[in-house]
């Protein structure tokens, strides 16, 4: 499963110390004043620094000129949150992320080690550092797993057995992530970093049974934070795509611009398959979907593919290369795809199997699971 990555996407769609007044407490930072971020970046003497943060659920970007390696930002945050500072000139482009609040904050960064900026003056930053240390080993293993899968796919040596083993390992890692986040939230219920960790780590495939206990373990003020609100919305949306629910209808243009509605597939078992040409795990999974389609398409089974692409040429090229011969639709808005927003998932590949009446009877059927389920239904 490809996670939603990048500060902007996580921030729009989805933010240690013990109990009580922790360093990451939403109410601990003074909100009557704004922030001042003074910083230096070794390796970029002149250029532009860009500060990205969230205001009213939209990304705001402030600009500061880098002079002799130094930059300065002033503004006001609605709540403590993860922010990103990017550095750019004609020769370099990179950035750092950290937690900020409405305080005087000093930042020291080095292009040789952007993952380890020194941040002083931000009260939630200590919790942020604690969480990063807690999950560093797991993050490294997930990165290695993704690279391994990508290498097999590019080389054309990705067998069914290898795919199954990679997916099983991915599931193990996700179970471990849930456990680590649960431990962190339990130890830091009043820290906004806990809500951020849930929103970043567990909303790519939101499961109410996992999310609700973690959400309820947060203090009330954290639940009402930016990230807490996003978690609550994800719980509501994921329940709407739960087994036994009627799938929400939608209409989007196909590759020729013709409007196609999900409701037009009633009377068949249909897989609503969300993917994109740029999504490596989706492309790895496509052969399994093609196989299931070829076996069961004559027995009352169909597929409606929904792409999260933005570039039509890339979309069409991937359809042809992967031999996706079923109906494909997209509004070419990427992660802002209106169906994606309505269904509330945060990662692809994502799919829903519907019965003849549009009732959800399967979710995220990958590998051999899809063909196995269809065999049970259609044989």
C-alpha cells in the first residue's frame, strides 16, 4: 500500500511527556502572540527559504530571503503543528520538517544532514523527536521493503510468491506501526504529536476498530486540534465504506470524456479499483486484477477503475502497458479527486468489491484474495 507522503498532502487531509501539561500540549503554547523562526542553513549561503504551514485547512507558504545562510519568518499559527522549511537556489533544493508553535524558535540545519535539524524554543518539538526515535527502525525497514518491491518490478522478476511475501511483510510492519503509535499515545495523551502520528501513520487505510480507541485515548483538547479533527473525519468516512454499507454513487469522465456513473454497474459484482500510473504498489498489483477480470468477466463480474492521476498521457500509457481493458475514469485531480475525497481513504491501491445491489462485500482485496473471493461468489 502506498502511503500518502509529503507535508502538503498530509497536512491538508490529515498533526512526549506523560499526562497533564506536556511539552506538546495543544494549550501549552501561547496563542496571543505569533511565532518568530530564526534559522541558519549550512550549505546554502544565498537563496530562498519557504515556510509551509496550515491555516484554515489550506497550505500557506511564506517566503524569506536567505542571506549569508540565515533566514527569518514571522507569523501566527492557529495551533501547534508540523511545518516545513524548504531551501532553494539555482544549485540546490531541499527541506526540513519540525513542530512549531507561537514562540521564538531557533533552527539550525545542514544540507549534509537535513533529517536532523536542531530546533530550540518549540514546545512540541521534544515529543516530535521522541516519536521519530521510536519509529526510526521501522521507517527504515519500510523504505527498504518499498525499494525491494520496486527493484523486482523494474527488473521483471516479481513472481507471485515474491509478491505474497512482500505483502505479508508489509502487513507485519503496519501492525507494528499501530502498536508503536498506541504506545506513544498512551504515554502522551495531551500531546498534539500523538494525533499527528495517528493522522500520518494510520489514515492511508483507515480502520475504525484501530482508530477509535486511539482517538478516544487523546485528551479532549487534542481531539479538537487540526489533526484530531482529521482523525475523526477519517473514522466517519471509513465507516461509510465498511462491509455491509451501500457504496456512495459517483460520476466521472472516462478516457474519452464520457461521463460514467458507478450506479450504472448495478446488476453485476463490481470492483471499484483506485490506483494511479505513478503508484508503484498499484502497478505491482495490476496483474492480479487483470487475472481476476479475465477469469470472471463472463460470469457477471466487472471493474470500474478510478485513477488518481493528473497527467492524462501518463494515465493512458499505464492503462495500455498494464492491459487494463475495463472502464477507467478520472477527473485528473490527483489526490484531490472528488471520489477519493468522498470515500476518505489516504492510500492506494484501494478497492471495494460490491454486490449486484451496490453493497460493499469486500475491501482491499489484494494478491490472490480477490480471485478467491470471486470464486466463492460466482462459482
